[in-house]
């Protein structure tokens, strides 16, 4: 091979190497930009989802407690609750009429949903009777388990007026298990989880009623330290 051929071969090798480098660099740059755009879009989507969930939670909160039970600002008359029953502090809302507590709204989790935990708001009168229950977050099967949502069916309204006094422990189950509450067609696990958790919340309220209702607004209550 003469010198000219060697030079041509070296030029071809360098050209090929440079092309490969440029292609790899372009691909890497494209991947970085794409990942950045996806992350940015996801961040914006997550923020919107959180905002919508918060709006739904507030709407459910005020829908649960009629004006006849409150003339206060529920958001201001609230406090953080720490208890052995919860994995993180919960925001409890106290409904008041002329400064006197009339009802309490407890955020509660039904951990045994069909696909994921179900987030609830449970409004309880000071007498221990349920004002109502709303599902504020769930991932249950559309057309089946999602009927626990009041926008899908009136099933959740069956809790209205229930209490530990007018509904026995045995009745706090779905009908398939010998209780009072309807199961949803093709989705027994979901209503079973909600009924069980509402019953648990009522018992929690009864056991800690004095501490829960007497807690001052904008402070924190640790039931473990309060002796429950």
C-alpha cells in the first residue's frame, strides 16, 4: 500500500469515527432532552392531579357537613392528629355552631381496597352518629368498585345516620357476610373494605371522643401521649 492509499484509508477511518461520534452524541443529547421534557411534563401533571384531588377533598368536606351544623370555618378549626392507627398525621376538622362542637370530620384510609388503599372522609356528630361518608381518592375498577364514589352511585349514602348504637357489630358487614350493607355487583372486596374502615373510625371516635372534640384548633394532638 502506497502513502496516498494509506492517507485515504486513514481519512476514511477518521471520517467514520467522527460520524459515529456525532451520531452517538446526537442520540445522547436527544435522550437527555426527551427525558427532561418527560420529567417536566410529569411534574406539571402531578401538580395538577394534586390540585384536583385537594379541590375534591374540600368539596367533599363541605358537602358532608351541612350549614345547619356549622357557622365556623372548617379549615381554620382543624388540627393535626397523630395516633397509632395512622401512618402519618391526619388533619381533623371540627364543625361548630356558635363555638360549640357539633361534628368532627376524620380523614381515614381503607387499606384493603381491591387495587389500592381507599381514602375517605368520615363526618361524625358529637352523638356518635354518622353525618356521612365520602370517598375522596381510590383506584377501584371502573364500572364495578368505583360505585363507592357518590358521583357513580348512592351506595355510600347508606352510612348516613348509622352509629354504634343503632347498628350492631355483626351488621357492620356487607350482606354477603351477614351484615346490613349492600355489596356491589362483581366487587365485594371494595365495599367490604369501606364498611370495615367506617366501623373502625366510629370505634376510634368513641374511644377518643373527649380528646378529639376538646382539642384546640391549629394545634396538634398525639393520642398516644394523651392516653387515648
